[in-house]
C-alpha cells in the first residue's frame, strides 16, 4: 500500500565454514529494488551495476559456524502507488569466494509487513471475507443442486449424467475455494501460509475447470442432444489423458519454479502450457459445435449456436485473463487471475445449472430429456436427426 513497509532479514550457512573457525563472520550486501527498476537490474552485466539500481542497501552479517546471524531491519517507502519490491543478497567484491562454495547454501528468513502492519501483500489483501462468503454460498448452492438432481432422478427414473458432471465440477470448485480460504487464514497468522493448501487449491481449481471444459466439449459434439451415451464419443479417453497431463504440468511447475519475477501461479512455463491446452480444447469445441449444427434440425441448431457463444466465452476466459495480467501492473496481476477465474467458474456453473434444470431453457428443449415425453406421453422423434 501507500506509506512505509517494514522488513527484517537474517541468514545462516547450511553448513559450518571450517576455514573461518568458530568465531568468523561473512558480510554480504542486501539490495532492495523497486519493481520499476527490476528490468534494468536483470539487464545489468555486473554486480556493481545491479546494486546501483537498489533503493536500499544493507549489510547482512552471517556467522561461519552455521548459526543464525543478527536480524537486519529496514524499510521501504512508496507514495505514488503500491509497488512490488525485490530483494537480493550479493558479494560483489567476492571477498568470500574462497570460503563459500557450491555445496554451501545460504539460508535466510525474510519477514515483510505492509503499511498497515499486516503480512498480506497488496495483491493478497481483501480476500478473506469474499472467500468465506463464496464458500458458504457455494455450499448452499451445492446442496440445492443435489436436491434437484435427486428430484429429476425420482421423477424420470434416470440419472442425468450431464447434470451430475456439473455438480462434480461444483464440488471441486468449492473444495478449491475452501483450501484457498484455509491458506489465507494460515497466512494471516504466520505470514507464510501453507504450500500444501495452496497447491491443493490450484489443483482442484484446474480439475474443476477441466471437467467443465470436457462437459462443454461433449455437449458441443451432441452429447445429450443427438446421442445419449458419452461412451459413444472417442474424446472421453483422450480427455482423461489431458486431465492427468494438466495435473502433472501443474505439479512440476509448482515444484521446480523459483522465478523471482512470478506474480501469480500461472506466470511460468506450466501456466503457458495450460493456456495452450485450453485454446486447443476451445478449437475442438468449435469443431464439435459446427459438426452438430451441420447434421441437426432447426431447434437443435438454434440451441447449439447459442451454446457456442457461452462456451467460447468460458473457454477463452482463462487465456484472456492470463494475457491481461501480463500487461497489468505487477501488484494487480494476482488479483486479476484469482478473481477472474473464480467469477468465470462460478458464473459458468450457475449458467449450466439453470440450463439443465429450467424447463424453459434452450438446452432442455433440445435435449433428450426435454423432448422425451410429450403431453400425450409419446416420444417426439421428429427432432432427432438420423
């Protein structure tokens, strides 16, 4: 935020430096850089040139016996807008090169507090109440839809698998938001949060989006509209493979990524691959919708065209959000991705829930369930194209 932010740091070596003895100390320079200058820092060719761009420089003293050094305190000030600050430790004069080798790691503890004294960064601030509220709303919405699914089953003596698939996506999204809420709660307590909770939140979000995507693709190719069984469609085994691949990509990205300039969870190579997969599925969705339109009667064509608009908006939402975040100010990128994905997923699930349950929706009118029984209890076969 605006004003002064405080930080403190201490460091230690991962092992004892025997050449220094038990009472030796090693001095490093801590550089604190404004986000406006970070690109210049990365392009600088020498250590000294990098430090020249630092807004704050402090000396960090590290004992050679493997113990923690003294805590070094400092502050940064921003007056025009919120900023992202970068921290680095360097030894430009290479005074310690003879003693510090590749096998010796420098461990550090860095604690930062914002202008309001909290440990939430500006892009993480303000999520606690919305996450709690959304968790409660989606929980109520979940039980409502489970009741509707049961009612449809009792009335028609047949399980609506498309609706069931949507409810599974809703469950996964609810679990993802709950894990994010728990992570935020832990973060408010210790300033660290939980890597496991954050990872699970990402994982369940990706799976919820993936199930929604598969549902849209299946319907675009005519599932529940021109054919009943999903097993008739070859996309199903392929979709499982894509889902597993996305999970592996996400896991490897989280484990291996240590990019200091990453502002949200998808601003790395794994996020880019997920975007590419989503665009590929969007293209496949359009191909399916076109194929369904070409072989169907007028009522199904009308529904498919409208459904194609909704599906396109949903499938392109995530790539567009990633694109927008890449050109936005660093401190708002995380909010763009997090808020945008939650809105897209929640609105998408709500729209499909209405389409699957309202008798006046275009989907119900075009689907097998909607046209199964006419008032005289006869099947309307005229809408099925053979």
